[in-house]
């Protein structure tokens, strides 16, 4: 007896539409990334978490520009619970004590200990800047960018000291921001009468280098841009060549008369 097999209608998957997607689909917003804390990017196997925390701690000290307790720094770091252990806290504190970019003050904050950022130049006020420049062993200027590393308000102090004649300043041509500073002494400044200043500024310089050179030569001065004539080299006297000396050594000198050829003599 044959059995009848019941079949169900086959369902086919929908054919993808070739129509362009809607504008809303094209502008679909991506989900916001989960917030990351400062220690999640390090490797805990080699103490990398402590190093990562130290980097952000030093950066925080640099931004604050003042002394902070370790608790203030640790609170800012927002250490995740899985890393908030006594060992991590202890290792981070010890690392900051020996960090070359951090100054540790054991007696700060009533013995709790204070941490401050150690800039390249220990300058935090106008008086400290003047004293630091005067105490330098050379007259080399200081970069304002380096000064701003530990004192962000240094441009304002530089403008005030320059107006008093206590600083020499070079500035960027684009925005006029101070670039380098040198110490200056206002007592060395000499007063120049206004009449002489006007006469000085009325003097017109030659428009080009060639006319400037000619004007200096007429005044009996040697211009730095003077065209140097090539110096004629003197001919060296030719040395007389000597006849080469024979390198052979004469032997049997005592037998010269015996060995002499007498065949050309007549008998």
C-alpha cells in the first residue's frame, strides 16, 4: 500500500530590494562608546596599570599648577573597582615620589605629603622670572613655550616686564606672541630727544643692495656685501730636475788599475 507524504509549500527568502535606503538609514547614529577610565588601557601583568595612572596623574598636576595631596590625585583618576586595591594605590604613590617630573614635599599639608609638577624652569611669578634670568651663567634666552609648561600666565607677566624695560622680548610676526626672553636693565636705557628721533627716521636708505654698496664706498667704508675679486695665484718657479743618482755600489776599487782596458794603446 503506498503511503502519501504530506508536503508543505516551500517558502523562499525575500529578494533584497535594489531601491536606495532611506535618508534616516544613511544617517543612523552610532552608539556612544562606553566610558573608559584612565587605567583600562594598560596591562596589569607587568604593572602597566600603575604606569598608565601615573601618566594621567602627572598631566593633572601640570594642569592644576599647585600642590595636591595624593588623595586629591587618586580621586581625580577614578580608578575602576577591579583595580582599586591597596597594592595599586601604594605602587602609584611610590612611583610619583620618584617621578622626575614631580616634586614631593613630605611635610606638605600637615605631614600628609604634597605633590607638585616639576617644570623645566622653576618660575611661577614675575620676580622669580627676573631672578632666574639674572642667575643664569650665560646670556642665552629662554623659550616662552618652556616657561608656559609650568606657568600658563607667563605671557601677561612678560608684557608687563617688557613695558618696564626689565625684559628683552622677541615675538612671532604672525600673532605677536612672545617667543624668547632675555634679561634687561632699565638703568642702561638712554633718553633720546624727539628731534633726533625724527631726523633719524627721515633718513632714507638706498632702495637696493648695489646702491647701498656704492654709497658706502663713496663714504670710504667697506661694505660687507663687497664683491671679492679673486686673488691671482703666483706662479711657482720650476725647480731644476737633478740627474738621478745611480743606486749601484762600486766594488773592487783597489783593482781599478788592473782591470783598466789598455787595448787601445799602441805597442
